[in-house]
C-alpha cells in the first residue's frame, strides 16, 4: 500500500498556496479602495471564488463591514422553521452529522433557500465561538448579507462548495472554513435549503464534502419516503356508518405537499399541487389568484367583475374555465374547479397570502424576505389590482413603521420602490452617521429629485 503522507502533504501545500493567493487578493481590494482591478481579475483565486467575490464587491464595497444580521427573532424563527419542509429531515441530519461531530470541532448548520440559518448544532465550544460572527439560528448568511461563504455561495451556484479561510469575502470569517451542499426537493427539484459544516481545516477535508453530500442524499430519500407514506395514509378509506352504509374517511392534507400559488413578481403564476408544478397562462393565473381568495366560491357574474376590466362576458369566462380545467386535470384531477359557483376543491396557499399573514403577526422581516415583487404586475384584472395594492401598501407601511435601516434599504431595492423618496429618507434617519451606505442613498434621493423636477 502506498504511503498517504505525500498526498496529504501535497494537499496541505495546495491549501497554503490558495490561502496566500486569497490574502493577496484582499490586499488588491484594499489597494483599490475596496473595488476590483480594472480588468475584474483577482489573481490566484479559484474561478468560482473569484466570481463570488465579484458579486460580493457589487453588494458590499468593504469586506470589513459586510456581516450577518438576524433575519428572524425567536418567535418568528420557531414559527417559520416548524412549517419548513427541512424540519422533517432534521432527525436524519442530526444522526449522521451532528451526533458524530459533537466533540470534533465542527458545527452543523441547516439553512433555507434564502440563506437564513434555521438550525445550528454541534461542538458546544465551537458554537460559542461562532456566535461572535453571528453564525446562529435566525441569521442571514446569504451572499447578499456576508459575501462569499459556503452556505450563501452554495445556494447562489446551486452546487456543493468548500470555502477555506481567506477565501471568505468578509475578513471576520477568515479563521473559519466550511463545506456546504444545497438541498433540493426530491420530487420537484426546487431548492429547499442548504446543509453546512463549519470549523477549522477539517471542515474542508475531501471526506467532509463526501460526508455532507451523502447526508443530504439520505435526507432527500427520507423526505421522499415520508411523503409517499403520507400520501398512502391520506387515500380515502371506507368507514362503516350506522345501518351498514359506508363513508369515505376524511383526506388529511400533507403539509409537505402544500398546494401553493406563486404570484409575487411574476407575470405568469407557478402552481404547485402534490409536488408537481406548472406555469400558468396570464389569464389562468388571474383566475386561480381570485378563486384562492374566495374559498366559498364565486358566481359567474362575480368572477367576471373581478377578472375583466370592462364588462366581462360569462361566455368568454366559460371558455377560459374549460381550458383551465384541462390544465388542472393533467396536473391533479382533485384540483379541477367546480361550477355554480366556481370554486376550488383544494386549498391553495398563494405567496401573497403568506406575506399578508406575516404582516398580520407583525413579522415584517419575514414578509419582506418572501416578497418578490408585485402580485402579477401586468394584470389589469380589478380583483388582482386590488390584491396587488393591498399587499404592496401594507408591506410598505409595515417597513416604514417598524423596519430597520436594513429592511428599508431592502424594500427600496424593489422595482416598485425605485422612486420612493419616503423610504430612503426613513433609511437615512436610521443609518449611522459614518455608514458607507449613506452616500448611495443620498445619490438615489438626488436622482429622484432631478427626475421629478424634469
């Protein structure tokens, strides 16, 4: 058998060289007043790290000020993660990653698809150290928050990644190394979150990547089996009634197969039912948006009034409903709407409703994370226009009333807030006097003033 020592030595030499290149690249950033060289190059960095730094420079001018922030408080976090699909696979992750690594100098984190950490566990001493850089449950570790890191960059690239020491964009994270693997829905392929191991150099060893990838694969298989079991248990069963007659047992909805309708920031909605997803036409998007708001159903005249800007014809509506039923029949026969009144036989959960629910609970930060833009922004259907204005208006009011400077600036980045001087003025009041972000806000206010004057 060959002696593995030369291979290990070569690996250590390579990592040492990579760290020297990364530290040199940071010196280039500082020399350029935290901007890239004219040709965009950062010598010696791995291509995927260099590309992530390029994204990070655009988001955070100064790597000394980019930092994680709490996206959810304790109550918001508990409420959010209890309903998250990854909650079902946490026993698998704890058994395969957390328990073996309790005293190994490693921290295991599981985050959602936006880079927010939902669970952080592992070596107690290392967890206490990690708290100093806010590597805690509820914190945002996306590229948009901290720049290059394994959890955030793995989500940005949708692939497994290892980030070592000075390859992190934020200097405060340089003592750490991490391996992260995205978690995809086993049925739809949708990005559900990320599994990360953070620690010292052991966190980026080749076997660590294999271990995390194997754990994610096992957790995905577990999620698939659990869904199949729940689907089987939800099949209507005949139960005896008095007098010998039988009745179908009530079908219990599967929380992991939550029927959803994505309307925010989309001209055409995405409908997901029982793990299958389809993109709808503009008109069908409007119809399902309206029916989801009225679970008791709408008459043909009521739906026409909400759907058509002028005098809608019930004949035209019936033709649209025929086409919509064909689409839903292929997706899930159980979802085909009834008529007289028009009503959905399954409950749909539109993302606009999630935003409104969060706002009602006072969780404006979660609402802002979910919000992806206006409801069906080009729709002129009266009922959709009313919903769009209500969601957008309540979100703006909540951010102005209770939002931090970060929340206000995040809202200001939305297309609908491009010319919102009020939001930017509110952010200026909350930003520290020496914050490097003040200059950009002032420049935006000046642009808005010039355009209004013109």
